[in-house]
C-alpha cells in the first residue's frame, strides 16, 4: 500500500515524464496520506487503442490518462480529495503538449478488506 496504477494512451508516451510523475506522486502520497515512501508502488499501463466518442480511433486525436490510487481504509474523504487534486495537478506538470487532446482523471479509493501482499 499504496497501490498506484496509471493507465494511459500510448500516444502520450513521448510527452509523459513517467519517472518524474511517479516520484512526485509518491512524495505527495507520503505527505498527504501519511504513506511510507517504501510502500509506494506504481505501475504504468499503456494502451494501444483509445476510443473517444464517435471519432475514428485511428486518428489518434485524443489521449486518456487515468490515475488510480488504492489506500488502506481509514483516510478521510478530504484526504482522498486532496490527493486526487494533487494527482491531476501533477499530470498537468508531467504530460507535455502533443498532437492530441488530453483527458486526465484520477481517483483515490480504499483497498478492499481482502487486500493482502507479500514481499520477497
């Protein structure tokens, strides 16, 4: 915990500073949600196809970036909202301009009580 996943259209690949974003989001998660730095884990999952409305996906005119942060239960709604807003602000800073319209979103949710992990 926290489990962070970033799903993104692969057309933002060259415009997205993923390493810088992950580090900044980890720092924000530690500060805002009292997570331990070594507990922050992020996976980036590029998507080869993004469909937007009725537009032809082959036009590559739109890109989506969605951040999901899973935390152990116990954080207030205000804490989750602050972390969500911070994630969006960090996306503004770490995804540069490109030949696409960017649609960015974020959510912070509680991990299910069944969540378990191990380290090796």
